[in-house]
């Protein structure tokens, strides 16, 4: 069986308050993969409207995410950066996948349960079908690798199930695919490192999230140095000193989270961080964390602001990226229409 050419795809929703979790769980990985892979990075605006968005805020959030990608080091000339709504093939493939995926599969998705909450009857159909659109985002480029945070693992498994079922359902009697390779690859999640699930600074049991009503729960990429320092100093901790071994972090989610953030920002392991700060008091560690976080994030924040002030540049990047993405997606969809049996 011949392997598919390696291709990286990932996306971020333009829903405002881009934060340290998005940065460490996803955007830093996007940057690192650029040297070894062909990469496509998408501002997933069709996903954003699965919950209500004010049009003017959506526009500005699309530009914010694009600016964050570029400020963090994504190169839109060597790779592709675009917004999802401008490549209609995503929505077309999502419809076909809606007919491949089973209701029982979607019923198991925990993100829908969390986001819809108790008022499930009132959630949009789009929020329910979110994972089939995500599968289409990835597979319309036949991408093989997807850097994401831990929270997206279940959606990636669903994308693999959809790819597998599509290959099984439509290619059995198709002599062009008799080699058994299938049309769609089974995309692999890339979820590694010490900060694949950054937790809230106010509650170590909750994920750091854009939609948390408390701004102190997260460090926004747009925060200035003083705000970052204040939020870390106020971050919830327990009264004990930092341990020197990893086992000492068990049952201490807030300490574990801050150590993970330090490790990810410094490119070290959590054990390295404990070897450096273990047994010392928490305030010494927090001061070092403030310095490191400000040193890493403040320049990105100021570059984001500079880029966001230049809307024609950002819009040009997205237009160019959309044109290049559309060319690739159109090829996939042309083949998919034939495979499904539609008449041209
Ligand atoms: N806390 C996190 N830790 C690590 N990675 C995270 N990601 C999100 N939160 C964390 C990763 O960031 C990428 C983009 O996420 P998204 O914007 O598409 O959607 P999300 O996961 O729904 O993000 P939020 O911040 O949690 O938004 P809300 O509050 O709207 O639900 C993804 O790779 C994600 O894994």
C-alpha cells in the first residue's frame, strides 16, 4: 500500500480572545511543522458561526487570528493561510460526510454536549454537525497530519472513521482503487508536549477557553506585559512548595498547569522545570514564569496589533491563500463527485 504524501492541515476559530492554550496547543506546532512539511492553516469562520456572532466582530476576529498566525511565525508565502468560508468545497464535502457519518457517532461527541449545555434543543444544527465539517476541512486537502490540542482528539478520531467509511462505502467496486489504498488518508492527530491541554488560571479542572466569562482565567495573545504579569501573579495555586519530582504534581492541577506552561514556553520537559524550581517557594517560580511569558508573548501581541492595523495586507494574505487552497480543494472534489456517482 502506497503512503499518501504528508500534508499538515489545522484550523483556529475566529471567536475572539485567542489565548495561551490556542498558542501552545496549536499555533506553536503550526510554526514548528513548517520546516518539514507542506502546511495549510485555516481560519475556520464557518465553524465560528455555529454559535451566534456579531458580523463586525467576526470580521475583526478573522483578521485577529490571521495576524496571530503570522506574528507567531507562520509564513503565508511558503505555506497556505486562508479563511474557510472562501473555499466552498469545504461545505460541499461536509454535506457528503453528513451522509457518511452516523447519528450515533455524533451523539457521542463531548464538545457538542459541553457547548450546547442544558439547552440542547436550542443549539444550532451546525453546532451538532461541527465534526463533519472539521473532517471535510482536513480531508478536502487529503491531509495526513493535524496539529491540535487534546480537546480535539475525539473529533480527529471521528474524521478517521468518516474517511474509512467513505473509502469502504464508495470504493469497493471501483477498479481505479483496487490497490486498497483508499481515496482519503486516515489523518493522524499531532498532540504532543507538556501543554496539550492548558487549564484555566482560576480553576485547574477547567480548560483555558475563549468563552470563559472570567478574563483572568486566560492569558490572551493580545494582553500587554503588565496584564500578563498580573494574571499570572493572581493565578490560583495551593500553599505547598513545588515538588522536585513529577509524582509530586499529582492531585495539584494548578501547579501542574503552571509547570506545563513554563515547560512548553521554554521548550523543556516538566521534569526539567521541577529540577530547576523544585522545593523552592511558589512565588519565585511565578516570578520566573511572568518573565518568560512576557518575553515570549509580548512581542507577538505587539506584532499582532501592528498587522491588525493593516487590514488590506491581512485581507490580501487571506485572498491569496484562498485562491491557492481552492485550486487544491477543487481537484479533490472533482474526484469525489465522480467517486460518489454524480453526473457532470
Ligand atoms: N486550553 C487549551 N489547551 C491547549 N490547546 C487548546 N486549544 C484550545 N484550547 C486549548 C487548541 O487550539 C486550537 C484552536 O481551537 P479553536 O479555537 O478552534 O476551538 P476551541 O478548542 O473550542 O477553543 P476554545 O478556546 O476552547 O474556545 P471556546 O471557549 O469557544 O470553546 C485547537 O487545536 C484546540 O485544540
